[in-house]
């Protein structure tokens, strides 16, 4: 993978849109999706993409000649970053509401109008962007970030993951003490929810670590704002709290890496060593003395302990940033899709080895 760094200049030049490095090929599907955030893929291969400050929703359709057509099918929404598909309908998390676009594959070219599933979520913009996931039970799972860097909130929905009925919008707290999760996926064998959680700011360059957590008990508390990264008591809110009372992270990542989108590898294209591996989009730091993140990492689960390592470390060189991975998605063909909200791009990673 060291050779991938050499590929950085080629990747983002106007002349090069793909390159084979080692056994993997990284190709630019499109760089015409401004602010690309969470992705969802339909059964036919239509890629749907949310955005943040742009307020748009995009559909990326692949042509027979391999080119990608980008259709902006919604505009002017509030932070429509989170997307999920179920039953052919597209659900969108947009700040204080969840929207539903019926039969999106048939309607995305025809100015589709959404239905409101709920408009009663908190409307604080600080950590207000949403990430959506559909659980094995058919319910929507919706994180609600803390409305601050560090604080206590009277509304129990803040700093939580909600379980929401997609028919009625009714929601209950599924996981508490979750500062800011912008990535979730379900383990392909156990059916358990795994989620990323960004640690608080201003405790230094290396504390607290970013977390990847696992839900084994509904309603369990993951520590925020009292305990961070398993055992760090918060200097303002930690007094009187025992770290043993809160769920310990499964995986911890360098502080300020901003671990966001998660995806368990469920395809068959990559080698067997990647079976059920967890890919993580690290969006990158903004308040650290030297930058970290700006890459896609992978966790492989051995018989003894998980092994975390970089997978694509392309977008940070000599403190200069060329891209910010935001989400990862295993495509129906077994390739790995990556969204980049800085470059407005979608990348596809395919395996070229035997």
C-alpha cells in the first residue's frame, strides 16, 4: 500500500481518473457531486448521495459506456446528509426531519416530492447532521449528536442513537451517551449494530481517541459526556462517575481522525482476508497541531483481537489535504465505494489480483 501514496498526484490530475496500484485499482466514478456525504445504492446500481451545506440530493447513474451521469433530484434541504433505502423508498435525514421519497428509482428524474416521516427531531445545527441505517428489524436508526462540544442535555435524544418506526416516525433511544456518530453498520453474522463516535475536542492532540462501538444491550450508555474512550474522565463532567458503568469501545483510533462512515465487507471480490472486515472513512482533523486522518482504514478480525491498519492513505501529504473521505459502501459487485466531500467525488476500489 505504500505505492498508493505515489499515486496521489496522478489521482487528482485532470488527465488521470484511474490507476492500478498493487492489487487494487482506485477509479474516480465522478467528481461532480459537491459535498458528497452518505451513499445508498439501489438493486439496479443507482447510487444516491446526500450532501451537507449544499442542501442537495444526487443520483449517480452509470451509462453503458462506463461514464457517470449526475442528476440533482432535490435542492434546498437542511443538511440532507444521511440516506437509507428500504422497500424501494429513499429515506433522508435532514436536520430536524426524516423524509421519504417513494420508489426513488422510478422518480429521481421527475422532480420527486418527499413525504415527511417526522419533523420533530431536535433542530440544533451543532452536530445536527444525520446518518441513517436500516436495521435487520426494518426500523430506521438515526443518531442525534450532542448540541455542543461537551455538555449535558435535558432532552435525552441528544447524544444518542434513535430507533425509529419508518411508518410513523415514532422513536425511542437505542443507545445513549453517543457524542457524535456519523457512521453505522450491522455485523453480517451477529446482526449487531456497530457505530463510530467522535471524541470531544480541546483535550490535546492525542486524547480522547475516536471510538468504534458495538451494541449488545438496547439502551446501554457509552459514556458521553462523563467518560471518553473507555477510561478518560471528563475534566468538567466526569467527577463521581465510574468508567466501569459505561460500555467500553471495541476499537479506538487516533484522536481527531474523525472516524465517520463504516461498512462491513460483505462482497466476494476482495481476498478472503477481507471477509467481514470493517472499513472506516476517516474524515480528518481540524483542531490538531499536525493533521491526522484523511484516509480509509480497515479492521480485520482475527482469532485473538481486531487488527486496525490504513487501507488507502492518499489524501494527506506534507500537511496538505486533497480530499476528505466521508462514507464507505460495499457495492453490489463487491467493490468499495468512497465519498469525498472536499473533492465532491465518488471513488470505486476494485481488486485486480488473482
